[in-house]
């Protein structure tokens, strides 16, 4: 079967139907187990994307690089972006419409000191903005690397977007130590909750002391146990998210997604992906683990393809996480992108996890090792009370108001047993999307829920290290099998660069993307690009698009039912397009 053309020319009725049948059969055949084969229905170069008029490219020529979308505020209609020496406030409707820009470089003296310390091989001696969090209704809290001397400040953004206020409060500069990493190549993750900043961060100039830190606010400053490789072993932090456990606020837990070096034998993988968690109201221990987390636990996140011989092929390096909120705030769906970068096997995958499975692992046995040369085993000894990892004042410990009230044996157990014995496996114990034997890998993921004529679909937007975005849906088939459709593959930047951050606005039907070279936003759909005939539109199988009687346009549940044609599940134009096959 020849590769799918970029745009499908119209043809006589018989030709359309024959071609449609072949293409449908061809797509099914393409869903073989060589995961590299996924042909996009539409492929757009940067130039072609521009010509559709559905994208905006941030075109203010700042002497900057390394753009990160750090906060999206739908109430203010603004998106906040950090880059080298700049903080940007951009309009969500059009990022070029009156952007508000703060220039915030490190001082000349600090830059010179940084260069003298030998750190400027790739221009790292700048102020790379890595943290933007909402402080209150009028202010943001912003931190940057400060030329290897992290610095934080409050930014006044006004009460309403129409105020067009955006400036740094000059008298409120603070040290960023424990809030933002020194090295711009090392990612920081953060959450500002009740005026307290929780951050996964490296807190020293040399980049050897990684910690999950709590600073600011009324509670004492807290961190993970220092230089304890059982807790954190050279981690790379990816995401953090508050996910409540119950209606009882004292049970609230903050989850951290990261990858870290394996401390096990040389035969094990070099890297493990992890999900860790802490209780928000953790005060540390009374005489042991003072000012250290006493509820920190972690588990392995597995994303693997089961082989015919029973041997699993693992994607071990977590790259990005997207949290899909549901009506139940306690049970969001976790989408995660992984890569495998071994010498033998290269590829990437998307795995999906449920909170029920994650909680089951955290409620299960702890991993225990008798000595350095022993195997990991489930801990079978006497379990101290309250169970390690339980939050104080919560559902199970209403009488204990602080972790300082916990018995010493609970705290000592925590210090020695931060790891759970069981790993968290994805839904159906297999990835949703897999790519192997391709010359790119996934770097980011964002998911939109779309209502179509035949049901609700999750549409995945997957950023790559080639600067493209793939738009993918995965359809259920018989016997637990699935069928993947790549609807679009789009070059989103003029100069290809790995996609660093991505966020979605269902409200505005826009996808916002950043890389080292800039920021772009594009519509979630370009229905007219699929072609000018009903069969083209139907074969696209894009849940956003339907044939409205005269063109391929955005599907709307309220539009006239009689002329609307859409078939995401089967893409059958013979049934759908009777009477519409010629233009």
C-alpha cells in the first residue's frame, strides 16, 4: 500500500469507495506489532501549518532561549512562560497580542562570578526562569537559576487581565535555594499550596544534593533525608501533583513523578521510573528524622511490552506526565511518556495508570533487604502503628495531630523502608502507544476529551524530540486489542527542536507548545485539511471533525443531525457518505 498522501484529491464515486475500502484495510494491516509503523492521515510541514491559519508563533525577537510554559491561567486568559532572562505573560487567544514582558537577567557581577567558576560552556550563566506559581489574586511567585545562584521574586500581575500590569516587586527578592535548581539543565518541579512551596530540586552548586523540599509558610522547612540513596538516588524530577485521598483534608498527599539511578546490582536497569508521595501535613520526626519527611514513600512505575517468550521489554526513562482530571478529584487518570535509550533497544511509549492501582501498591508490602548482597523481599515482620506513610489527623489517625507524635519505631521504619515491594503497572498491563525503530522519541504528552457522534474519545497530543506533534487516538478492538490511529503529524517550529513543555486548553480548543527556540499555539483541529469530499472526512476518523453536508468541519452535537456524517470507530464512508460522494 502506498503511503497516505498529504491531502487527498477528490475522485469519482466508484474510485472513492474502492480507495476507501483499500485504505481502511490497509490501516488495519498496518496495526501489526512493529510499533514503528504509524502513518499519519495528514502530515504538515511548518510552512503548510502556517498556511492553514490555525497557528500562532510567538514572534517577538528577544535575545532568549529555553522557553517553558510554566503556568496557564484560564481565569485571567493568560499563559506564563519562563525563558533565559525573561518572564512572559501571553494572551491565550493570541500569544502575539500585547504580550507583557519582564526582562530579569542576573547581575553582571554574578554572571562574571559564574563564568569564573567554569560554568558557562553553553551559556548557562543566565537567569533561566524555572518556576512560576500563583501566590494570590494579584501576585505570582517566580524563581530562576540566577547564573548558578537561584533567586525568587514576587510579580504583580494586577487583579484583572485588562489591567495590563506586569512587573517585578523590586524590594521582595529572595534566595531561591531549595526552590529552584542552580543548573538550567536540571529540571525543577514545584507546587505552591497554602503559601508553602513544595519543590523537587537540587539544592547545591555542584548538583549532588537532590531533595523534595518544603519552604515558606507557617510549617517548618522540610526535606528528604540528605545523601540517602535509598530515598533519592540522583533523581530527575518530572512532575508533582496534589491528589486528595479522601474528603478528609488531613489525608491529602502530594505525588512526585521522577526517574532515578538504580542502586541495585549491575544487572538491573540503570534507571528506574518512580512515583513518590508525602503527606502535606508532615512535620517530621520528634528525635529521629527531625525536619525530614516522615511519610515519604516511593514505588516503581513500570511501562513495558510483554513479549511472546514472557520477557518484558521495558521503557525505563520517564519523560513527562499528564494528569487527566475526572469528576472525582480523588481519581484522576495518569498518562506518562517513557523512553528506552539502551544500546540495543530504542523507542518510546505512553502508559496509563489508575489511582486505584497506585494506592493499592502504597497500601501493599514494603520492600526489605537483609543486606547489600541480598534480594529485595516483601517485609513480613511486625508492622509498627500507625502504618508508615499514614498522615496525622486523618481518617486512620484522628487522635494523632502531628507526625512528631508518632512512635520512634514508625519513624525508624520509614527511614529504612521508603520503597514499596510491588511496582505500579499500567492499565491492561501494557502501553497505550508504542514507537520502536523510529528516528525520534516522545518528550511530552497532553490529552483532550472529545465528544463525537459515537462516544467520547481521548485524543493524545505527543511532542517529539524532532519538534513535531503527533495527534493520536487509540480505539478498542476485540480481545483487549487496540487500534492506534495517527491523525496528524505537524512541524510546530520553523527550526526543529525537542518539544519541552505542552499544555492544552479544551475551553479554547488550543494546544500550547514550547521548545528551546520559541512558543507556538495551534488549534486542536484542522478539519478542512483532510479533503473536500465526504469520504475524505469520514476516513480521517478524527473525533473533532464531521461532514456537515458540504464540508469537513468541527463536529458539534447540537448541529443538524440529518446532514452530519462521522464514523470514528469504523471510518466507513460507504455507509456514511451515500449521496455525498461527489463534491
